[in-house]
C-alpha cells in the first residue's frame, strides 16, 4: 500500500470528535443575496474550517439551480486555495459523465499544482441537475449512456491522471498537463502525486465499485438517508485492498445546522425545506428567508415532504447537534462526517460551523 496516499485520505479527529469532521459546500444563494455574496461566504467558512481543525472542504457540482452557485467546482476550489494553506480541498463531487476525462485530469492537475498535496477528486455519476440541463451539458439526448459508461470513464480518467496508457493505445501520446509527464521531461522536476480519487454515491452502484477498486467512498446521507447503512455495508463487504487503501474508508455527507437556540434552528431548516419543496416540484429558486417560509401556505403533501426531509436534518443547539452527529456515526460506523449547513444567510451557516467546532472542542485559533 502507498502509505502516503492512505494518510491523505484518512483524516485526524480533533478535540473530542470521534472521527474527523469536514465541510460540504453547495455555495447556496439566499433571496436578496448574490452569487458574489455566496462565494465570499465560502471563503469565510473555508478559513474558519481550516482554523478550527476540520479535515477537508468539498464543493458540490450542480447546474441550473438559482439557489446553488457551485456549477464549477474546479474554479471555486482554485479560489479557495488562494485563501487557505492547510485544509484539504476537493470536489463532492465532479459529475464525471458531464465532462471529458481529460478535461477533469487537466483541471485537477492544475489544482494540485496550486495546492500541492491537499486536493481530493471526488467523482459522481449523476448529472447534478434535471434531464434537459444534462442534455445541454453533455450535448447528447442519451443521458443513460454516461452513467452506464461510468466505470470505463473512471478508468480512462485515472490513466490520464497517472499518465500510464499502455503502448499502442490511441491516447498513449496524450498527456494531462500539469501532470506526471513533466517530471519525465528533460530537466523536469518530480511533481506531487495525483489527487486521491473518491467515488460518491447515493445507492449501491458506486458503493460496490469503490469497494472493488479499493477506493475511498463518500455517501450522500443528506438526501438518501434510507440507503446509508445498506450502501456502507455493501462497500465494506466488496472492498479489496489496493495501492491506495488496505482497509475501507467511508465518509457520509450530513445535513446539520446549529444555532444559538432551538427555535431559530427550526426556522432556518423550514426555509431550507421550502427550497427543496420548490426544487422537487420544478420551481427552483433562491433559498427563501425564514420569514417567507413561516408565511408560506404548505399543502398537506408539501407538509408531509417537509416533515420527512427535516427528519434527516440534524438541527438545534450545538449540544443537540453534537448528540445527533454522534448517534449517526455510531449507527453507520462512518469513518468521517462531512457536514453541509443549508440556510438562507451566510452568517447563519458560518455560525453553525463555529458552534459545532465549539461543541467538539476543536482547536481554537491563536
């Protein structure tokens, strides 16, 4: 096993946290706010997360959603790299069927050159959007083609990252730059190794594939909670040791919001749930304010959805959120918790991560 690669993947728990804590950012845009505001909040949260000992900071890929400004993870990660020094930065994830593997290899080779040794490449096979937008992204009406070809696309991407296509392969003379070819060129200097590849998923497909390939696995508990335990069990059962890992390593994405009092937490998650109601019914928009959500007349079906959705959002005071996170970790056996805080205001999200850090006694910056 490549010990250095495993060390990059496996985080270190700080304070009284039982496992490493990380951040998943959708760069949410609230009503009355701009994408510029949202990106500034991302910088603030990334700097806080680094200062308080969170292990990694990932950015998700979504498209055609007014309330989500994370359509270009690589661009955002480059921006965050300029404002941070130690925290791992990565994609949670890049939707591989939306892109040519060579393009992803080039983008993340560039990120690795910008922030050596602290870049993760998380990959998903869903489009991260609706069917029409996916067709526009992929320039094809055959949307299942990309998902079905995911293992082949993944193998091609890894070969571009490693620069090791076999002799005679049509891509044998193509190199992803920045990348390993520069180290073998005359006068070249050995570069840092490629970013660790993670597989993301919300069902069993990627869980089994990640296990078979011996890769780390990230499961989207925050929107597929009913599948979490079965997917993690499938991942562990199918795991085969690899040059990357000698034992399975799984993180789960968790929706959690801590506020200074419980009532405020309920107000904030109601607004986030209304945003999901609109998204699921084909009316995506900016994240509404808590006041708008309180005044909204939910139909019986919408109320049922909100209740079901918020049942999987850990929210309340800092101590209540810590208890919920600890219970979830025990129930799933996750090796790492990646927390996403969905709320209208950036100040609310920033405060949530601060409160969670305090609840676990994470390092306080000097």
